[in-house]
């Protein structure tokens, strides 16, 4: 019987800083909105309490989530499969046979470029949807996309 183990490779260590920065953008927007409400409106004491109460989840989220995701997010490829594990509350493992791969794409948003990261999307002939690997080093993502494209072309069949 085959034992399912976690994939072997972690994503880039820079993904921790990226996930922190991306999450911080949302928290900063919330704090700015609360501060504007305090300065412009008549929020008074309840709003000051809301600001203080917002700090605890923000600190917890920014301190825990990126590191937790880094420990969970993993990937591995073999000549036969692409294997991923992702999530932080809801964790998911996906195995996609190379013979079912239809396209391999890399994506880099502006913030990911700052951190030297890229995402890899492997689209398969599966109703479950594509397999994603987020937080890869940009060079690793390009190399992996090329390797998977080469393996896919060398695999007999039409990926359906």
C-alpha cells in the first residue's frame, strides 16, 4: 500500500515576508479607515476601543499566518506526478499525473516581483481544477515550468 507523505520541497523562504506584506496591506487599510472615522466622525470612546481590539488579531495574523503557511506549503514533482500541499486552516494535498497536464503557467504580480517570487499553475484534465504552487522562487518556477512542459510533451496521450 502506498503511504501518502508530505511533498519534499518547501516554497521560498521569501514567501513568509511576501505573505506578511500582503496581509499587512489589508490591516493597514482597516486601521486607516478606523483612524479616519475617529478623526472625522464622532466615534469617541467606542471607536478607540475598536482600534485597540483590532490590534490583537492583526498582530496574531501577521505573526502566525505567514510562518504557518510556510511550514504547510510544499511541492514535489516526479517523472509521473506533480504533488502539492497548501493551506493554513484548510489544508489540501493534490496529486496530478503528468499524463493529465494540459498547460503549465507562471504568474508574478507586482508585489511578488518585489520579493522575487512566482506562482506556478498546472492545469490538468480534472474537474477539480488546476494545481497551484504559490511562493516559489522566480527562477525555480521558470525551471519547473520548463521541466513539466518537457515531461508533458514526452508523455503519450492527449491529457484527457
